[in-house]
């Protein structure tokens, strides 16, 4: 048992990265295809889709560096 309990770093890294990619893809697809399907999007929807893209990038990087590199080195 490690310092932070029994964490499965590999699984946390994979799922965190997959969550980040999913957020990014949904935000990008919504920004690209939303106006074509539903017409012009209101400002709050465009902001939400853009924030989803940014959050996806951040979640992917933080999960890889946090769970894949930093936490295993500190145990």
C-alpha cells in the first residue's frame, strides 16, 4: 500500500485522459455542427462549448501529468 492508498495510477490516467478527450471532442463537434443543425447558437451555448474544449484540454494534461507522472514518483 502506497502513501496515497491503493491507487491504480494507470487506470486513473487512462480514464482521465479519455474524459478530457471526450470533453474536447464534444465541445468542438458542438461548435462546428451546432449552427448547421440548430441554427445560430445563443451566446451562452457558444461559451459553454468553448469552455468544454478548454476544460477537455486541461483535464487531459492534468490527468496525464498528475496521475501518470507526479503521483507514482511520490510514492
